C-alpha cells in the first residue's frame, strides 16, 4: 500500500483520535481491517485494525514532525524484504497478540516517555 518496504504508523487509543478536517474514505483493500485515505488526494491516513477497536494506527507522515518518530515495533516481518532493516526493539512475524499490548505499551512508555 505504500510502494515502499516500510510503513510507519503511530498507535493511539481510539478515544484520543478524531478526524477534524475532511471525510476519509476506505481504500482499495476491503475487509475487517479498514484503511482510510484522503478522499481528495488518496493519501493513506490511518487504519482501524480488525479486532483492535480500542486503537487506531495513524500514519506518522500525517504528523507535523514525522522525523521525530522511530520504530519501536515492527510487524509482518515474515513478508519483509531481506535488506529492509529498522531499529525496532520488538519484532513480530504478524501482529502481536492483543494480550501482549499492555506489556508492549509499558515497555514503550519506559523508553519514550
């Protein structure tokens, strides 16, 4: 979806996220995980992952200071290109199990807050 080896998103609690301008549209991938795009320019904005309604993944490039973001966790590494490397501390073949999120969030907070 990004035409790149990487897709950097920031995970936020759903209650802390609000679209303030425009009306995002669902992209070409239809399914339980919903990828939202700008209806005008078609840029990927955010994702509401299946089974994780309490979170929203916001594309880091949507932030004012996108360069301040560094990967903490990488997912879907079973599909990664052999040369694609990140400085992520945690790595998962797919998505981590929902029950592992409290520990992951705690570890993130220790390192980044």
